[in-house]
C-alpha cells in the first residue's frame, strides 16, 4: 500500500471513530437527562408565580401484603410541647390527633406534619357527664350553621387533617340528629371520621356509612389506666382483635406513662402484624369491646 493510501485510510478511521464517539455521547446525554418538568402558575397576591412540578414517576408495582394491620391514634396532642416532641419520636405510621383551642394546637400540627405524620383533628363533642363540658365543644342543640362555624374554627387551629375523631362526645355521638347535621358538613372535604366509641349507644358508624362518609371505629383504648402493665395487656388485646378480623384501631393518649411504654411495644410487633396509618383502615369493619371505656370513665 502506498504511503498516500495508508494516510487516507488512517484519516478515514479517525473520522469514523469521532463520529461514533459523538453519537454515543449524544445518546448517553439523552439517557441521563432528567425527566421533563411541567410548569404551572400559582396565583399569589395578583401575580402568577411559576411552580415547577416534576413529571410523575411510573408507579412501582406493589406486592399484595397479607397479614394483620394495626393502626394507632394518639389523642389529646397539643397541650404540651414536651409531649409533642415525644410523639414525634414514634414511627411515622402512628397518627397523632390534635386538640384544637389549646396553647400548642397549631404548632403541634405543623411540627408533626413536617416530620411526616398524618394528623387528625380531635374535635371536642358534648359528653353525657356535664362536668366534662368544655367551652368550644360541638353541642347536640347546635344548628348546622353553628356547627360549621365551630368546625371552621377548629380547622384553623388544626389545618388540613386527614380525618376527625371525637374528644369526649358520648351524648353527641348518641344523637342521630346532631350527627346528621355534622356529617353533612364533611361532604366534599375528603375527611374520614373515626368514632372514638365513648358510648355504646353511638350511632356514628351506621349513619356515616349511610351518608357516604368514610368511617371506622375504635377497637381498643390502650391507656384508660395509666399503668404499664395495663397498657401492655390492652396492646395484646388490640393484636387479638386485629388477628380476628384482619385489622384493628387502637387509641392511646399523649401521656408520660403511655409514651414510655409504647416505643417498645411498637418495635416488638409479632411476625405477620404490620403498623399502618389509620386512614388505610377507614373502610374497615368495627369490632372490639366497649365495656372497658364505659366502666373506666362513665359519661365521656
């Protein structure tokens, strides 16, 4: 081969390698390019601010889990900053229920949401025992408009909850008329109702279902007595209910003894049991034994 032909062959080879290299780099850049973003405009004070929304990832196919679901709600959050910090140390599947009209209601809600918790509104409702009455409770004799005003006040204190459960409320949840007016206010709000079941005469479950409200009912109160052995025994009872019907809802309270005992119980869930957020059981069937609450605190 003449030197001239050899030189042309080398030059041709180098050009071909360069073209192939550029093609590869272009392909690799396309593969590594982040997903395109959608730009939406958010109206704020008369101006449209651009809000970039990343393209949705393809949802992963989840394997169907078969086992026993346990949901835990912590009531009476909002009275103490210390108790809020203690609740925030629990697993994120636990659902704190914040009392409105308390010193730390709004702060507790925002703090717990920032930590990844679902938050519920623990809405005060009228009890049978007049000694337990509070100023801003929902009362049986309220009109729909009065209830709506009180509910809106509570939602300003505990904004964007996933659901509502009653604080006290043995008289209110026994009144079909009062419940009907209240449930009419939940239409279109995408909120479920958890009946704390403070009265065996509660009509909340049946009525909510008939009105198309997502609803479920408490199975076991864990800490009617603030004693470690009692709480552990109630936890075992909650697991038994979950085993018998596939899922169960327990309610505990933001108290010193309770928050000392709960972490170990939650860490030692038996095989086959899973801690879930309470909203995942909002269509579950009720169960449990209501005698414990009526005997421990008549008239709630």
